[in-house]
C-alpha cells in the first residue's frame, strides 16, 4: 500500500476520518498477514515508511504506525503518506539468557549392546 491520506476533507468530521484511516491500515495489515506463506518463510514482515509527504517519508516499524498517525493528527496535520510493503520474515533463535554460546546437546555414543 502506497497512499496519501487526507485527514481534513471538506464536509467530513475529522475524528471519523481519523478512525476510518486507522481502520483501513489495520484491515490492510490483517489481509496481508492472512495470505498463504511461501515455502521456507515463517511470517509476513513489513517494510514501512511514514511522513507528511512522500518525499519526507522515513522508515518506521509496523507497531509504531498508528501512534505516528495519532501524533500527526494531534499536531494538526492535514495529510500523511504511508507505505507498507509485505516481505518475507524468518525467525531467529533468541540468544541464551546468560550470554554463553548455546551448543546443541550431544547424545551418548552407541556401544552396540
């Protein structure tokens, strides 16, 4: 999704427009996450950009998008540009809590009994 959203259209309540905009963003993310995953992919990740205009857009995290929209609306912004592109995500094992390098357990050698 690459779109410029207007927050203050003529003849519409700005609060309702803001709610509809956030609903559209959440609905798009839900639809993209429900797509079938390709082979070897763990989840859908998203590359996002947010800004008042397309030229001024900067990278943002998915979890920050709604907060950024709220902050822009609170500051009196009239429009914003948002870009959300789905990409493949691969999970990585978390590092051990004690900082030591984790080695897989080894089995005892087979003695042939």
